[in-house]
């Protein structure tokens, strides 16, 4: 019997939010996929929300560790390093780190695995104070086009010394940290649930439908490219006027003005009857299964493009912008079509190509499902994570 079998690793995952964003969905899926004879996952959340409920339903042990509201309210897209150092916040930050370190020592976890930038900092310093191996899971581009410059410099500096090991959700994300070669690191993609790539499958895309459905799913934010999607929709509907376009997701973190801009675009482009805003949808499998073509339209490189993997797993025809992690999960012209970022005309042409050739759309969808089944299931990702835990605790 191996040491791993004798002593399953007790791993504490820490996330600053309990909302169901992409990173939190990935965390939920990963914690359910572990072989419990080798890894016993626990989750600690800094705030309450739907993820807490989902974890409990999945019988994953979860605890709530509430932070000072000044810390909870610091949002990723407006944060700066100096916000942590302001006198009215620094005391709350240090107090939270101390409380968390005491909690970690008392619970005797083998590893702390942080799942968000805020958790990387607060959970990271607490783990080091408690002398517990620390794994950072980086799911954001650490670049000035995605985060403030001071935050980028701070995260890159800490990444060299604070975590014991760094995991990223794509090679593209890992490269943005500019790590020295000797820093232990690896890539674990956000795995897709195994049952998504097993029968029964959704109906193939464009299977005898008179009103094809084309959707873009994700947070409503300018960098996600909903305005590019609308510009492409205007061109597509000229040739295929019965096509229905759907924008799935909601505006967060101060993006309401952009949402209002999109409403104006609908009127200006005369798309009011052709485009539906569906808001946030929790059951992504059901929503994506209903689409014929899934579009990804980000105008800066995506850290991963988890929704692209989801569309591929469900056999949808996918049109995605070529950048970041998307280039690692898609095979151009085999599992979907790639177009330049910010190019509405190229996006429209790709959509029209699929609409005009349903057999091509169906063939690409089937190849995409097989590709995910072979390379990107959550069980495979859980095995990669387990190997890292065993490596970290054996050194």
C-alpha cells in the first residue's frame, strides 16, 4: 500500500466568493471528482451564496469564514495594491490573516489550495503563517489589459515566493506570471463533468430547425465582446433572417453602463426582434444544449474560455476568438472555427459558413465532444491535481 493510500491528503480550497462564476463552477466540479481515498477536499468561503449550497448538496465539507465588509467589497476590476495598505483596511486584512492562520493550524490541513486572487493573498499569507504548503490556482490573466498595473506587479512578485506551487487554468495564463524556470508550476484546465460527454447526447446542431439559435454566454462586460456579437448578428440576419440570437449572462462589477450601451445597439442595428437577453442561467448544460452555434467573442485573450469547452463537450458548433487559452483547447477547423479578436465581419462569415452547411456544423460538434472526452474531463483534471498534492507533501 502506498503512502498516498495510507494517508489521503486533506486539502482546503479557499475562495473569496460563493457566487457561481467560472472559477467557482470549476472548483465545485473539481472537488466532486476526487478519489476520496487519496484526497479529502474541504472548502472555505469568505462570503455566503449559491456555491455554499451547491457544495453542501454535493456533500463536500464547506465552512464560511466571514471577512470584514471592507475586504469583501474590494472588487477585482477596481482593486489596487494600495487598497490593501490603506490604514482603514490594513488592520482588517491583518486581523483576517491572523484569524485564518489560527483556524488552519487547528484543523491540521495538509495543503491550502486558493482559488481566486483575493484568496491567494489572504489565504496565502495565512497558510504560510500556519506552515502549510500553499498552492495558488491562477484563473486570471496577470496582465495590464486585464488587471491594474500595480496589481499585476504585486501578484507577479508574490508568485515567486509566497506559494509553494502554482497551478494555472491554461499555459497562456501561466505565462502571464513571468515565473522563473525553477518555480514549481503546472497547468490544470477547468475540467468538464464526465457525464456531459456521455449519452444521451443533445440533438445535433442545426438538425432540421427553421429558427437556428446562436448564443454567447458569459458575464456581460466589454472585454467579453457582446458588442462584437451584435455587430456580427446584424450581418448574419441579412442572409438568415429567421435566426435567433441569445446573450446569456448578467452585468456585474459596475458593468451596467455597458449593458445599457448594448440595449442601444439593439435599437441602432434594428435587432430588437432577433436578440434575446436571457440573464444569468445556472443550468449551463441545459442552456448550451439548446443552442445550435455557441459564440465566444472576447476582445482580449481569455485565460481559458471555459464556456468554449462546455460547448464543445455538448457537441455544439463553436465560433471563438483566437487568443489565450482558447488556442489550447480548440483544434481550428476541426472542433470549431476561430476568428480574430474584435473582427465582427470574420465572426459573421464563420457563423454563416456553419448555417449554410449543417453537416459541417454537426461534424465539428461531434469531433469537439470527442476531443473534450479525451483531454478535458474533470476526472482527468482531478488526477492531475492529486499528483501535485502528493508531490508537494512528499518533498
